[in-house]
């Protein structure tokens, strides 16, 4: 299956993918525009990883892009 058609992402795949991209859960949350709690819920399986997130992250890997997560403004 192609990265473009595989729209599901398991919690384990999410965790591995953000690690491959050099991001922590907190950085992935900032990059994706969600709360840290939501990123944690993706990793723990409490929330389903949206298809748009799965496609974006897989696209970054496929194209060799390095995500630039905004700095924490807290």
C-alpha cells in the first residue's frame, strides 16, 4: 500500500513516525496544531490519529522533509 492511500495510523506507527522525524510528542503537537494531551492520546490509543495527520506525517518522510515545529510560547 502506498503512503498516499494508507490513511490509517496506529498509535505505535504515530510514535515511530514522529521519532523518525526527530520530534517529541510535545513538538509534534505544536507542529500539528493540537494540544500536547491530544498528541499523548494519539500515542496511547485513546484517540484515533486523523487521516490528515497520517498523510501529512507520511508525506514528510516520503519527501525527506524536516518539520519545523514552532517554539513553545508558554
